[in-house]
C-alpha cells in the first residue's frame, strides 16, 4: 500500500474510532459535551480531560442515601439545562479534585455561570471552601437573596416541614 493510501486508512480509522467513543481530544472550542447528569451538582462530560465533574463552590441536596428535600428538583433543573449533548466550558479553581476523584469546576453555559444560577434560583447552597475565593462573594450574596425570597429549597415543604 502506498504511503498516501496508508495515511487515508489511518485517518478514516481515527474518525470511526472518534465516532464510536465520543472524542479523542478536547473540542476545538474548549468546550465539553454533557453526557449525563448524575445529580444537581455532578455531571459526566466527554471531549475534555475531565469526565466526572463536581460543580465548584455549591452543594445541592442529595438524591440518595438518604434522599434530601429538594434533591430531585435540583437534579431535574440541571438535567433540563444540560441535556445530553449540551456544550459547557469548565473553569478550574484552586482545588482540582474532591475526595472522590471528581474534577471540581465552575460550569459555564455560554456566558452564564451555572454554579451561580443554581444558588440564585434556590437549587443549591454555597459550599464553603476556604481555598476558593473567586466567585465566593457573589455566590454567598445569591444564596442570601434566594433564602430571603424563599426561592426553590428555601420555600419548599418536604415531609410536612420547611
């Protein structure tokens, strides 16, 4: 086989492999593709070095072990915003990973910081990480505003109690 024929065969093989596995390298525009939403503050992505990503500086109620008030609503909201195939940009902070090996990132959906939106709309609380200062003040202010306005979890009634 000629050298150019070998090159074409190799290129075609790589294209087919990428189609089967999702991606071989980060997307050219620096964005990742959302594969699925695990819960309100954890997603799985492809097309980036990260795969399991935990939203930085926020915490949403748990959906299992045990399920907490407003956890299912937080997951539904994130799943509605980040449908499979959505593109997001991941922005690292000071802390790279949590104790479970998940990458800790700020999640950008276009020019929207989704971490902040989740807190502002009452789906998440501010997670206090002393090392992270970027966006900490604006996220704290958004939590205070959501709490005062009784948005989302702050106005929810679960199991007969607020």
